[in-house]
């Protein structure tokens, strides 16, 4: 029988640093160790796994399919190791975190990030609220939430911007807009940011419009789009694979950019809020199921 492989945390940390930077030298600088040590750690990890994890040539460094799998396992192993260390050393982070997120951001990888956060900090009581951005902001200002993740006017300079994304007009591949006819739009109820920007953009260029669906949830927007009821404005990175960006096809006006923003309650537990902020800032937020 073959021995069961054992994966050293130091080797896993070096491997993850290489996976994130795609560069052995930068990985070494990030970890504060030498580049030969990083190379040795990766080589020993490959020996333990019995697989090639990193493909190298003179121009770049990339992960193999086995490397991609190892990266996922490495994050889980290191998170569990850190959580166990904090727990048994008495240093586990504790407290309550009232977190709110805009509902369309919840269709991204955010749920996975929250799941990993709860595994890493099991003694933090995470309370989740999903709603529209403006409602979440009001609850934050009222002291009812500690941290919110919202779609905000680009350049508003409030909170910490995770990413900036252009809005786009979205519809089915077979969408048809009759010349001169009112544009059929699917919107959130006022005072929605995307609603305001979309309707203002149409009016600015003299395009007439009619609301064909008003819904409070992203599931309603997507259902209406897939039913061909109208078109909607969405952040470009959140458009599912089965829908299409149709801005240029029908000469629709640009709508502008949106910031995905984390805004905190200054009276909240700073340590706990900082921990979730770091977890979100460090990850990609592509929609679930999007290639």
C-alpha cells in the first residue's frame, strides 16, 4: 500500500503565494523568504501529491489542472489550521457581525466567501441581510448593520471599493427593439441606482421608455429578462452566460459605472469587520456558473 500523502502548511503557503502572484520571486517577497525556499517548497509539495502542480517556462508560471485543485484544498487546509490554532490558543476571534449585501451581489461567489469565513471564524456570529443597496445603507446609518456590500455611484468616495464595473444594457440574444417604439425596461423600485441611471440615460438622448416589470429581487429581473419581457441595466461582470449585452446592437445610451463598495459602521467591532473586509477584497466575484 502507498503511504497517504501529508501536506506541510509551509509548503502550502508557498504554493498559494505562487498561485496568486504567478511569480516565484514575488511569492518569496510576499512571504519574506528566499526564492529558492519557495521553489523547494513547491517541489516537495509536488512530490507529496505525486502530481505536477505548476507549469513553468521562460515567460510565465501557470497552474496545471492539478494545481488548480490543490489551490482549493490548500485554502481549506490552511484555514482549518489557522482556526484550530486560534481556538486552542484562546485567541479565536469572537463577536457578532451584522452583514448586509445587495441581492444581485449574492449571485456571485460571495456565498462561498461567507461560507469559508464562517469556517475560519466559527465563533463569530454572522447575521446576513439581503436587500437593495439604498435600504441597506439606511439600515447601516441607523446602526442596524455593521458592514454592507452595496452597488454605489462610481466615485462617491464612501467606503472601500472592491471593484468598479460598467453598467450595460442586457437582454436575450433574440431581443428585438422596434425603431421609434418605447424601450421596454425591467427595473427595481425607486430609489434604485440602476433604475435612475437607466431612465436618465434614455431621457437624455430622447429615447422614450415604458416599464414592463418592476421587481425587488435579482431573481425577478433575470426571470423577466429570460421571458423576453424587456431589457435591463446590469453591471457587466454580473451578466449570466445565457443573456447578452445589447448596448451597441440597438445604439442604447451608456449608463455609466458602478462601484461594488464595502461600507462599515464606525461603531462596529473593528477587528471582526476588518476580517470580513479582507476576505471579500481578496477574492473574485464572478457570477456562480459563469464560465
